[in-house]
């Protein structure tokens, strides 16, 4: 087998893993839970007067930890070694891997919240802040799914 064929097979295996409907469904479900923690934390902090971008960052980190725990125990439970040290290593790797998705999420939030910048209050809450936050989450989720699948849990074809 040539090196080109081996590389093609590896790429094909990764693509098959990433397009697993079951795994993506689990990842998206966990993402919804994470998004609830993220939006709730960021909105509460913002409403308490915390600088919006800082509130968004704290919300993201709360969600990262919650989603890591759920993904590690459900979505990717068959991947990786058990035990505290391997889990902590995956958590650290998850934070590093998610840095790209976090930057995408923060950038999207900033563009929607600061550049488009509509004034929209709903029931006394800055609804435009929430909309910008949710938009950033959606865009960042796609980046995170690919990165987490390939680098944190190192999935292979099922």
C-alpha cells in the first residue's frame, strides 16, 4: 500500500467519524445544555454590570467544563482511558482545542453585539446581547465539533 493510499484511508476514516449522525446528535445535545449554562451565566453577569465581553468569556468557560464532563461521560465515553489523570489531561486538551472555537464565538459575538449593535430589550433583559451570544455559540459549535472529535477524543471510524 502506498503512502498516498494510507493517507487517503486515514482522511476517509476521520470524515466518516465526523459525519456520524449519532455522535454529532449527542455532541449537539450536550451543546444545547452547554449553551443554556453559557447564555444564563453570561446574561446574569452582564445584567449585574460585568463588562459584556468578560461576561461572555466566563459563560463560555462554565459551558466548556459542563460540556466536557457530559461529552467525556456520554458522547465520547468509549474513547480514552479512565481515571482522574487521563480525564484531567483530556480536560486540559479540550480547553486548548476549544480555543479556536472560543475565538470564533467571541469574534462572532463582538461583530453582532458591537458592530451591528441593535438596541433590543425584552422583559428588561438586553435581548440583543442574548441574540449575539447565541449566534456566536452556533458558529463556534461547528469549529468545536471538528476540533474536539479529532484532537480531544481522537475518534476513529466506528
